[in-house]
C-alpha cells in the first residue's frame, strides 16, 4: 500500500512538569534512555527543555506537556522505543500530577499524480456541487473525523498537500494525522494506555485500508 508513517509520538500532559530536570545525565542515570544513545542537540531552559539523540529520538518537556518523538520511518511504530521510554520516564516521577496522555501518528498516502490527489477526497466524501467551482481548479480539501472509543477520543485529519524533499520535485500526497487522547489522573491507567498503543494503531490502519485504494 502507498501509505507511509514517518512520525510517532507520545504526549503526556500534567499540571506541572519540571523542564529543568530534563537533560542527558538525568535520562541516563534514571535508566530512561539506553546508555548507548548519543545526544546531539540539547536545550535546557526553565520554560522548555529538549534532548534529541542521533538515534532519532527527541524528548521535550514544557510546563504542562511532555513529548516523546520518534522520526525513523523504518522502525515506527512497531519497533519504536518510545513506548518503553515514556513509561520509564513517568515511573521515575510518580508524584507528578498527570492529567492526560495522547498517541500521535503522522504519515501520508502517496498519489500517482496531482490530479488524483486533488480529486480523491472530494470524490470520496463530498457530494458534487457549486462549492467545487469557486476557484480555477478543484479545491484542496481537508477533512477531520472525531470518534469516541469508550473513554478515548480519536481525531483523524486528512489533507491534500505536496511533500517537499531535498533535491526532489514536489510529490502529491494526502497527509494523514491521528491523535488518540485519554484524560486520566491515574498513572497506572496512563501506563496501561501506552501499553495498548497497538490497538489504537490497528484502529487507524483499518480506517486507512477502508478509505484508500491499493496500488494507486
């Protein structure tokens, strides 16, 4: 299938994270990051801290938001280390008042040409009408779907766009972002939600298979 996933992240919200503690030594000494990982970009300030590793992992802390980001397409999501890293981090700080957790998947569907990309979402989801005639061409279309999955809220966005890569011509794609959000103040429930990330990804994968054609 022409779907590619290029970003997988876990976001944990809290009433008061402490960005000043986030640094390579803290992550290594607490056993949160593998000792072999090599930091190559470190920012440590009171309002925000960020540690990025050559291995493609970024951890970022703000006052109310903690992010774990993996940007290596060849391993995400199934071989990504961020579920384990995020659990080790919050287990190291159990007294923080956590409030929510989110799983985020960012990818795209590669289209055979610009005409296909422009026409796909309108033809798939919109009834033909004058709203398609207000410009010189078929309009770029963006759609948002919000699903309730018991106590989880799933938000999926589809957007027609072009990818721009170094030394390459722009490629027509349909951008796909998905967020699975759980409100919780219970650290065990948050960890359980992270443990079950595959169930959320399988939900997204089924939607993608149902929406997009094979081999276009």
